[in-house]
């Protein structure tokens, strides 16, 4: 495989696209001009991709014919994005290597934001061409592999059980579709046992990707610090849903009804 560039590329030319933005075009004809004889089509492809990587873009095979005895062997290579090269990101060039994928996975477990993950990767490798979209794709792939054969709700319940959360769900229909899910952390239960004074319930809306109500139950300690006792996802603010949330709380903490302020605006 050739280790250096074949020829220097021409200087980039400027043009305007349909939106009036300035676009940079690069003619790489000289870079891919060589008198080298290749032993096989695979060697040719490897050489072309090597030159492409040196110029920060990707070479792909669009058409080939080297097995037919009736036709002359031929192979067509081009830029991944097609046409003249435009200096924008290429998915192949920005692919994460195994070490970078391991780094992304460890940072996802630590709940690091995608933008910070990308910054960390580029600090380790200044030549890295990964873009933020590829970090999001890797995050989705990581979570999908971690979830395994379970659905999202099954995986959530598995996590709740693994972390010793107290949880309860309400199902409806012949297929036992979950309509509401209540959960509380053991530390929160312990705190409430120490400060069983007043419980406040408040429903939030449109604060999650599924746009369903989230009912939160909070309490205040003796030092006037507020902490969350339990949360409950509700399909809607109907009477059955709110009754489920209240009954789950009473069953979990065995509290007296006098601790609550009855209000129609709870849900």
C-alpha cells in the first residue's frame, strides 16, 4: 500500500449553493493519479481509500466488474457523498475505534453529556473527525445492546429491581399493558420514616419524551430541605390513575390520611 500522497491536490475553489452559502470544492484528480500497477482489485481499493483518508474523505465502490470473462475488468470509485468533494463530515471517517467506543460507554454510564463526550474524545485524539451525531448514534447503540431482548419498560423495571427500588404498576387490558408506574428509592423511604410530617404532591406535564404526566411526592426535613419521596408516571390525570398513585403511597409507607391535603388539583 502507498504510504504517502500520490500528488498534491489543487487549491480549493469557492462557489455558492442553492441557499447562498459558500461551499468549498476540492479537485483531487492529481492525488488519485498514479502509474503504480496493482496486483489485485483489493490492492487498488486499499490504495484509493488510503489516499482518501489522507485527504479527509471516504472512497466507496459504486460499480465493479472483474469476474466476467466477456467484459473488460472495471471498477468505479467515488466519494461517499457523491459528485465533487464537499468539505463536510463523512460517517466512515468519523467512525469510533474500539478504544473510543469503550470510552463512550464508560462515560455514558457516568451520565456524561454527549457534547462533553465528544470533547473528551478529541482531547485524546486531535485528528478525530467524529461528529456529535455519531456520539448520539453510539449512545443509542450502547443502550440498545445493554437493554438486550427486553423492551424499554421491561428494562426499566429490571433496573428498579436491581437497585432495590420499591415499585408498583397498574395494568389494563387483555395484554396487561402498563398504564401507571410508581417507584421510590430505599433512602427516600428511610428519610420519610424519620420526617413523616407533610407530603406535597405535584403533577408535571410535557417534561419527558413521552409527554405523559409525572406525579412527584416531596417532603421537607427538619432543616427545611426538600427531597423527593416517590414518583409515579400516569397515563392521564384520570381518577383511576390518581387513585392508583395515592393507594401505592399508602401501601408503601403505611401513612395516615391526615398527612395529606386533599385537593382536586393534585393531578
